[in-house]
C-alpha cells in the first residue's frame, strides 16, 4: 500500500489539532517526538502513521458512541420492553468496541494494514511501506480505552436490564410492613395484594425480556458467556431471596402457582438462552 501520498497531506505532528474527543494524553501516547517527523525519514513517517491511525480509530469510536446514543433516543420503538430498550444502546457499543479490539489484536484475522510487495520505489516514484500491524501503530492508551468502553458498556447494560429488574420487582423495603392473619401464614388482603403485584410485575417483565433478548446477538462466545454470568449474578441472589421468602406464605387465596411460575432455577436457564441471536 502506498502511504507517501497520505503523509504529504498530514501536517507535522506538533501542529495537528486535537480532535474534540482526543485528550492531550492520547496525543502524547502516540507521538515519538517532533524531531522524528522533521527528519523526513522512516521514523517521521512511522510517527505520522501512528497519528493517522489513532485519529482514524478515535473517529470510529466516536461514531459508534453516536450511533449508540441514537439507539437510546429510539426508546421503546419496535415494541421493546422498557428494560430491553434501556439496555440496547449499551449492548451495541459493547459489541462493536469489543469487535474493534479483536480486530486490532488479530482475533479476526484482520490485524494488518494491507501489505505491499517491497519497500522499494514503485513505478510511479512513490515509496511502498511494508505491511504494518494495527496493534503496532495504535497506542496502548487507545487500546486501554477501547477495553474500558467494552467493560463499561457491559456494566451499564447489566444495570439497565437486570439490576433495574431486581430493584423494581424484588426490593422488599418498598413493600413496607407486611401483615399476616394472626396465627397463620396467610397475609392480610392488602399485604397479599402488594406481593401479588410484585410477582406479576416480575413475571410480565421476564416474559418480555426473554422474548426480546433472545433476538439480541453477542457474536463473541467469551463475551456472551460473561454477559450471561453477570446477568445471573445480578438478578438471581435478590430474586431467589424474594421468591423463597414468599413461596411459603399464602399471599393469594387462589392461583398461587401462577404467581410462582418462575422458580430461580428456571430464570437461570432462561438467561442461558439469551444473546445467541
């Protein structure tokens, strides 16, 4: 691949303006010193290549963030439940930033800039540069940021879906003081109504999340496995405590089985079926 025509269009590293989403630390991490640029030799070209590559990938990451925000503004379009709609933009950014990391590091067999046949001059008088791996020209600071974006997006997805579901349906403190019929495990009508409403809300939400998120895709198997484990670790402990506490009480005079139709083990198996696309 011919690079000289690209380098001729680039300003010296010292005067390239910082992009709006690029920090001074980003620039410091990818430059090797202006003297290498000014000498016009291979060192200068390599430095400019790094600046060019980092600008390119920083721009790509910014565009991905913008698309994720657009997903968020779409809200519940497409009939998504509120939990899936809140999590979708984070899933999009998590998938794509992780894919970028794998690509740069060679996990997808696309880790090099296109190779050239030699470093000699081409017929047009332009010097060809040998194949260069993306990992060698992109800074560790950028790679660290990319991994951080993936991890943060995963954390936000888990919080938006499974953390919110647990908080809004199994938080006992919001129920207040529940009352029982004296000498029995039967709840009073009002207390039973509150517990029934919680189970009904969980069952409805779990049905919708399962339906919609079976269609959500996390292509990388390792990332998909971690997401499922985080989902279970976030939801199952509070839900199990809630379920086990009230399954031994009589909070409804009839149809108790309808409210208790999702034992914790069943919920765990449902989560294991998600994100395969």
